[in-house]
């Protein structure tokens, strides 16, 4: 398995009145289940955090090469809810102003698209004279189109299912 291939994150968001939760499953570049996270619903509209990583019982060579901080913003507001995935590994040779490390991140748009889809791959901080050192490009971080993965209303709850794709490095 190529650890530097594309890892898929199947994400399920759920909200009902003043409760919300985020659940996820990681699939390795070969399409096999590599980890998952479930949670009890959280109360209130505070951002929900989850740390995404592969199962510890997988052999080291089949582990994802980084962990991911996942944030579910505005979790009880259908129109404003967004998810952000931040890779917990800095991109080598691509630091901001030569000082701060850069960590790739992708953030989904909200339902009304007043807050747009965002990608931070760190490539703009890499040395353009050495393209072979650019390990992560903007196209290496993506999520399903949220228009195709819109919120679904079931009984008294809302849910949204979508995938995000992050390249290993």
C-alpha cells in the first residue's frame, strides 16, 4: 500500500435541535477500512472537535502518515455548518515567511455558500525553483461538492454525508 496515496474520509454530520455530532470512517488508498470515530451528541452550538487517525492495530507501514484535527463549526445551524480538516504534519520546505510551519487544511462551504470552500495546501510557501519538493498541491486536498451532499431532513433531525480526500506525504 502506498501511504502517500489518497486517503478517503467518509464523514457523517447529524444535528437535532440543540444537539449535534460528527462521525467518520477512514479508508486507506486501497479502499480498506483504516479507522473510525463515533461520538455521543454534544449539547449547544460550540464547535465539535474530533481527532482522526488510523487504528493502532494496523501495521506501521499501513498507518496514515499523519493525524487530522477535524472541526464541526456551527453544529446546530444547518445554514452555517462547516467542517474543517487540518493535517497534523507540516509540509517540509514550505514554511510561511521562513518562520512558521505550514499545515495543510481543507474547509467545506456552508449551505448557502456565503462561506466558500477553502484549501490551504501550503504550496504557495514552497520554493517554486524546486518543484520536486512540493509534496502537496491544492488538487491533493478535496471534498465532495456540498450541493450534491446537501442536508437531509429526517423526522426532527438533519444529516449530511460526504467524503473528503487527503493525499499522504
